[in-house]
């Protein structure tokens, strides 16, 4: 651990100014515009936000300090393979923009889960999804709080408990005062600070090594350039399929069918702007994620040239502290470490404040509002503000809980999102694509999915796998400097092989191919959590629907459904569409001719029947006339 004195007064001043800016924004939006006097302004920013800050807010809602610490640490310890997840996330953005934004934006939802109640005509479906979302969001808030506090503690000795509390108080303050407007604008500012911090580290490390070509060459020599693992085994931690396909499924829900995203693109005036915001977010995603991954590669090259990896030498306790250590060692100019720590805190504050606005909107709209519907809007507003304080405290408490987890914050965050994401994706897929799915299936399927995925996540603690064989530079390390030596090296290697797993020095690790039964299931890659959870939710729900009786498709309003035929038609080449249209018209013309011929035949038959009926009536009338004459005579 580095000396506590390495963080100077200038660093604390820079750190404090950038953090206090968040509070100033909250005060500004509490005193301007509508002054947050209505729940619509507090929760949805009056649906009048500009596109660019909303796009940045969507980006930082899901990346945060996990990106600044976790992704460089992943590239440092395991090489470049994780970069492929970028393509999975871009695919998720495309699916979200094409499928879900056009479905949810016109509904003008304050809580995303209102959709489920309307679609299934069932309040229980809405409450179930809300409960799952609240649990996972609070858990994720704990991870997001933990990321910067462990870094600050490593470089300054700043107490973790105080750091957790500070994050909670700052987020609660500006969210309490400024509502969603403050959250979005602070997110935009903090996103710029995050990017600036990453670029500063990347540029400095690259210059010290001697240029990007040297950085790349060093990583190749040390076996870190590894993209193309096409092994389909789902228990392999990272492969091409899990990074691209698994990541795409994992991120489609958060980007297009979650409270965080729908609340943000729902704050825009038009559907077109909502789509633009999500696509602009993907541009920022490319820049930020690429910068984070390249930073890990460049920092590894620096420590190779130095000849001593601080992780294996025991100078730091976990891979999450690699980037802060580099900053304090190389960028230790007055104020620069403070700016870096501010970028970390900015990432956490943006995510936690986004989570706060999400938690407040869903819990109020879905759980509380039905009981206070007849109260005034002022009363509703104060309830939402009290919820801000409550969930801030819950997030701080969760940070204390998750600080004992091993492994990288990157894996932990994706595991939490994936465990709940499968169940929530299942709700949306069942509602949008299966009109005959009934409310019983729609509730039971996701509940079973969430329970199974939590079971698998907890079960992974019992799996001890063989760590991947990556070398680290130790040539110039001085024996005795570190506190963990060989035990630390073994633990670190294992914790990056399986999420939240540890190795006991007395326990022999087991090769993946030798695992059987539940052990094999527990070793599932965390990137497949959302995929497996979605499949379980959909399959169980459809079986239950079949058993209990499917719903009539014509009972469901079309505005709650997605037509795949209409969506797929946009990717069919125009020439094919015109040809298909022409063929359809020709078929319609032929059908028309045939129908006309049949109509003519039927008309002639009808005329003949009418003539026969007329003649029959005439003959009957003649008979009646004759009888009358005979009677009269």
C-alpha cells in the first residue's frame, strides 16, 4: 500500500471541487425552472431534456467506476479478449433502438413496469418485476460504491466506511434537490471527467513505454493479445461466443427495456430524439470502452519494462488497485491524483444517482402510489424525496456487504446484472412477442428464472478451477516487499478465472473438464447468466401458459406488442421488397379474377333460383285464384 502522504493538499482541493460541483447542480435545478414542484418534473424532467446529456447519462448509468477500474484490470491480468464485448454491446444498442424504443416511448411511462400491468392485465406481474429490479439495483449500487472507495483507500488511507457514506450523502443531496434534471446533467459532466482520467493514464503510459507499437509488441510477447477463442463450452470464462452473443443478450435489456434507459429516453420530447440519444450513446461507448481497454494494455507494458508487477509482488491487495497505483506512481503531480480520484467518484456518483432515480420512480409508481393516489401532488413529491434518502442508505449498507467479495468489480457487476436481467428480459419478451402468454405464466417464469440464477451465482463459491496460465513480470521485484507472496498470486489468479471464487492454499483446483453435475452448472461463465435466465423465464412461462390455458391473441392491444415481420422488413433489400410487393399485387389480381369468376357463377345461379321462385309463386297464385273462383261460383 502506498503512503498516505502521497495525496497532497492540491489533490484534496481538486477532488473536493469536482465532487461539490454535483451538489451545486442539484441546488441550481431546485431553484430554477419548475423548481421540482411536481412529480413529473422530479421523476421525468417534464420530458423536455436535450439529446446529448441524455445520451451521456444512459452511457454512464451502466459503466461508472467499474469501467475505469474493472476493464483496465481485466486487460492487465487476462489480455485483450474482453475487448470483443464491445461488439456485443453495440449489437445490444441496435436491438434496443430497433425493437424496444419504438414500443415503450409512445406509452409515456413513468415506471417501466407499468407496461407489464397493462399488457397482462395483472398488478402482480408489475409488482413482481419491480421487486426483482429493486433488489438487483440496490446490489449493483453497492458494487458501484465499492469500486472507488477501495482505490481511494489504497492510495490515501481514506477510511472505507467514510468513503461509502460520502458517496451516499452526495448522491442523495443533489438527487433530492434537483430530481432527474440534476441527475442527467451531472451524469454528462461526470462522463467527461471519467474520459479525461482514462485518456490521461493511457497517454502517459504509452509515452513512457515508447509508443503504441512498443506497447502492442510487449503484450504480444507476454501472450496478452488473445481475441479468437471459438470454443463453444459455456463454462469457459471468456470466449468469442460469450463475449459477443452473451454480452449482446446481457445488455439489450438494460439499454432498451429497463427503468434506467426508459426513464432517460422518456425525458426527451420525441421518439426520433429518443432513438438518436441511444445511438449517440453507442458512439460514446466505443470511445470510453476502447480507452479503458487500451489503458490496461498500456499499463501492463509499463510494468513489464519496469520489471515488477505490483499485484504478484504483494504491493496491492487486488487487481482493482492497479490503475490507482499507476497514477500515484507515475502521475503524482500536484492535483493530478485528485483529478483521477474525482473521475472514479464521478463514475460511481453517476451510476448511483441514476439508480436512485430509478429506484424512486419504480417504488413510488408501482408500490406506493396506488395507496396514496387521492393525495395531492405535493404530498407525492415529498414521498419521492424521502425514498431518495431511504435508498441512499440502502446503497451504503450494501457497499459494506459487498466489500468482502473477491474477484474484479467488472465481473461482479455483470454477474448481478445478468442474474436479474434474465428474469426481467423474460417479462419483456413474453409481453412483446407472445400475445397468448397469460399472467400466470408471465409471473411464474421470471420468478423461477431469478431463483435459479441466484442459486447458480451462489453455487459458484463452491467451484475451484484451475487458473489460466498468464505470466507477470517479477524480475526486479524485491523479496519481502509484498504481504501476500505466493498465496496472494494463487488467489488472484483464481479470482479472475471464476467470479467471486477463491482458492485455499490446501485445496487442489479442479480442471473444468473434470467437473460434473452441479459443479459443472456452477462453473457457467458469468456472461451467459442473462441468456440462460431469459431462456428459463420464457420456457417455463410458456409451459405454464399451455397448462393453465393460453390467452386469446386478439384480447391484447397491438400497442403492447412487437411485430417481428414489420421489424424484419426494414432489413430486406429494397429490390426484394419491391419484387415481393409486385408479386403480391399480381397474386391479388389473380385472386381477384378468380373471385370475380366465382362471383359471376354464383350470381347466375342466384338469378336462376330467383326466377324459379318467381315462377313458383306465380303458379301458386294462379292455383289460389282458380280455387277462389270455384268457391264463389
